[in-house]
C-alpha cells in the first residue's frame, strides 16, 4: 500500500475515532491536543506526507489504537513508525 493510501486511511481512522484533523502551514511540527473538549491532531501540510502520517499515527496512538480494527498494511506501518506492537 502506498503512502498516499495509508495517509487517507489514517484520516478516515481519525474520523471514526472522533478526532478532528486540522491542516495548516507555517513554522510548526504538529501533534495532538485538545481544543475545549474536542480531540484534535494538527498537521503541517507543507511537510512531506510521510511526516504528516507519522504525526497522525502518534496522535492516534495517544487515544487507544488497540480498540480499533486496522487493515494489516496500516497496522504494519504504524508498528514500524512507532516501534510498538498493537
């Protein structure tokens, strides 16, 4: 599975988990946070897609990925990026 498809799947997964993805550009790295009661992951859209995916994965991992079904290619990608076993 190519990185664009993995990125799209991660966006869908975030939506299913109730996490809003905010894309912006500027001098920041991104990450997850809370805005009032909303769970949000902020990504810098001028960074490479691999970096954006890594930021999303880190944010999703903070909200409990083990409770959600992941297709094998995405599970492998996440485990590789975070060096964890889900």
